[in-house]
């Protein structure tokens, strides 16, 4: 019985996600669903990426949090169109929340839309939002066991960003072994080791993102 309820919720969600996708496509907006555990650097990555897109691609941001608007305020200070979703306790974003958020963004002014999901490695992977790309951010201080514990998340995404590589000398994280494990779960996934603090590796990620987005807009 419970399984049936979950199935119904997910298929209703999928229908709304399809509508979101049509709306995004009609505005030639490339949407990126960014998932991670809390503190991995979702907001930092969005801000550092946005800086590097300046003059090339016009960004917009949807900030998802259980509570507060701290991240949305930080992004808004950069002059980027941003809307905050507070899920009021829900541990993931769903397509209906995105549908509402799209209604309060200046869509004709946006080319790449970053959707910062709620920090959680489980259910965000199950809820389609209408996005074109799913990206997972992991960070070196959380250790290298996450692909074993959350294989569904690693299987669902198009790219894995390994943030805070500047901390590699101080933490238990074997980058080479980690990359191999991720590839064994998802052979198609793109992997970007980088640091939002030092800027190392960010250009490769941004170049890839622009390339992916241009496949939609050309
Ligand atoms: Mg954040
Ligand atoms: Zn959830």
C-alpha cells in the first residue's frame, strides 16, 4: 500500500516536471539540479560558477532550503535573479515547488538556471524537477564512503563535483580510488575535482557546463 502511494506521488510529480521542462525549453533556459549533503558547497559553487559565466551566459538561481533565506541573500547580492523556496520541513524539492518558483523569476533574462536542492543524499534523486542536468557535489571532509552508502544518487547524476580538494592533505579521502568507485557505479558520469576556495579546477567544470547548455540553446 505504501509503495503504491509513493508511486502515485512520483508520477504526479513527473507530470508537473514535464510541464516545467516545456516552459524552460520555450525560454531556452538550461536548468541544473544541484544536489549534495549539507555543507558540501552548493551555494559556493553556484556563486563561483556565476562569476565565471559573467559576460557569456546569464544565470538565475532557485535556492531550496528547509528554512531561512541566507543563501538566497548571498546570491542576490551578486545581482543574479534569485528566488527562495522554503520547504517547511520537506527534505527535497519537488516539481510543484519549482513550478511556483518559475512564476516569480524573469525567465526571458535567464539562460542557465541553477536549482540548489535541499542538502540530502537520498530522496532529491527521486524527484524530477524538469531539469536538463543533475549534478552532485561531494566534499573531501565527508570522507570517501558516500558512493557505497548512497549508490542511487551517484547512479542518477550526470556529473559529480568533488569540492574542497585544497583540503586533501588533511583529510581521509583517496581521490583516485574515489573516482574509480564512482565510475564503477556510473560509467557515463563526468567528474570534476575542484576547490571553490582556491579556484583550482573550476574552469574545467564551467567549460563543460557551457558546452552542455549550448547543446540546448543553439
Ligand atoms: Mg546552500
Ligand atoms: Zn525528501
